[in-house]
């Protein structure tokens, strides 16, 4: 019989009691939040730094970067994962900032692959630094990769990333990912009206002709993109309508993954087209994740100001399980984002701070 680590009161409005079933029993555990959602997936931000400055994500001048001693070491990240795996965690994603700017990411992947209960490790990257390390990461246990690619036009890609040479290097990374055997390889495209909306058909063609899963993402407001996210918002519905105008789009189950996308495919296509709609069609009822920031805060939601500091407790050798259980307990029912406003983003300046 399961032994709950913590008996926790229901979250306001939630019909369930958040808790950990069978936590002491290791791999058989399950984390269920106050709204009955099973949480098995952790997005790990391994760094707050990035080699790009995407217009919708990070301010051009960068951010106030974390100090080295503020950031969790690879061993510390692995320890958090080990504790959470004992409570029901099963799948991981390495993200950032740009995870590949952190030295020897494959070493972290190896440490995490060795944690009992972890079944799947994925990577989110802008792919600029991916080509030389794709095979090494695959061998270290990363099985899937999401690549951010907002334009297939070199000059525009550079402008959106605010860095020269972005597209050519990202495409090299993409080819290396396919060659190394990552499966699936997904492409994330943030829709920005008046900037890359004319490329929706070209991205659809990419999904038709190559084994790639192109996902359109609606831009979410943060403190640093309020004008862009309001004035240049484009819904996924509009993007899908543009594709449907020239080709048939059928709903399909989509590739394996942990994400909130709904998928479609064109007849005979090698890949699929996904829609991630945080603004137009809320999907928080299916949320299955928590987030670990580079400085060791466990966050129950991408947005809002709820988070639990784990780092100091970890460094003092304390039991992290009550802190994880508390974070599960405070997981909100949904995000409260409002277009054109920082209300609901919890003061977040950039998604790179929490891993996107
Ligand atoms: N640097 C890596 C990358 O770009 O894939 C990982 C971190 S990035 C923050 C993770 C994802 O968040 C990317 O797909 C990026 O396009 C997306 N993203 C960043 N800011 C966003 C925003 N304001 N709205 C929607 N998606 C955003
Ligand atoms: Fe960097 Fe990714 Fe943010 Fe672009 S979206 S600035 S690549 S963290």
C-alpha cells in the first residue's frame, strides 16, 4: 500500500488532494496535483544564458545573469531528479537559456540517464551549437530534440535571433540531429505577425517533405515583449487556415512527446504540423510538468510567481521531498496570462529564465 510522503490539504478550488502515492517505493510513485493532474515531466533549465537574443524572448542587452555559484551543478541537478524520480518523475527536458552554451552537457545527460525511473530525456535548443555534439548527446541518452527555428530566410532568421549566421548553423544542427538518430525531431516556430507569418506555407512544406514535426507556437507576453506579443500576435488557427487554403490538413495523433500541441498532417506528408495555443485555446487542464530553474527553484507553472527554492536545502543535505510535495500542492489550475499585459506573467522578463 502506498505511503504518502506528505498529507496535503486540497488546493483552493481543486477537487483532488495533491499528494505523492507510493513515494517511498521509488519507481512506482506518482505525483498528482490538486486538480488531479499527474505530473511526470520536469523541464530543467541548465543555464539562463544564451548565444541568441530572439526578439520575442530576450532583451537585446541580455539579462542580469546568474553567478556561477548560484547555478546548480550537474551533480545537484541529478540529485533533484533522483529525489523526484522516487516520487513519480519519469521524463526530462534539458532547456535554458540555451542548454548547449553550458560546457559538456553530455555529462549531465549521462548522469540523468543513470537515474532509476527516468525513461526519457529530450533537449530544446536553437541548434546553432548542435552539429558537433549531436552524436555525443544521443549516445549520452538524449533521445528527442526540439529545435527553435523561426524563419527559413537567412536575413530574417538573423534579425529575429539578433545574431548573424543563425540559420545556416541551425540547419547544420538540424541535419546533424536527424543523422544522429534523434526521434522525433520537432521544429518550434514562434508566430510573429508581420514578421514570419508569410513563411507558414514554407514551414508546412518542410513538414510535408522531411520527417520533421513543425509546431507553431503563439507568442506569450513577458515583461520584455509586451508590445510585440500584443501588436504582432498571430493565432495558430490563422496559421492552420493559411495552410488549409492550399492543402488538406487532417488531425493526427502526432509524434511521441509530453507537450500540449495538437497535430495535423497533409496527405502523404513525412512529418506533421502542430499547434501550441497557450493564448487562444488554454491547455492547462492537461499540464503534466514542473520546471527547475538554473538556480534551483522548482516552479509549478511557467508563469506566475510561485516557486520553491531547493538549492540551499539541497546544499545543506536536507530532505527535498517535502519541498517537492509543497510545490505540487501549490500548482495553479491555469496560467493567468493577459495579452499586452504583464499581469499573470509574475514579473517574468523572459521565458529563458524559466526554460520556456
Ligand atoms: N534556447 C532553447 C530554444 O530556443 O529552443 C531553449 C529555451 S527557449 C526559452 C524554449 C522555447 O520557448 C523555444 O521554442 C522558444 O521559441 C520559446 N519561447 C521563448 N519565448 C517565447 C514567448 N514569449 N512566447 C512563446 N514561445 C517562446
Ligand atoms: Fe535563446 Fe531560446 Fe530565448 Fe532564443 S528562445 S533567446 S534561443 S533562450
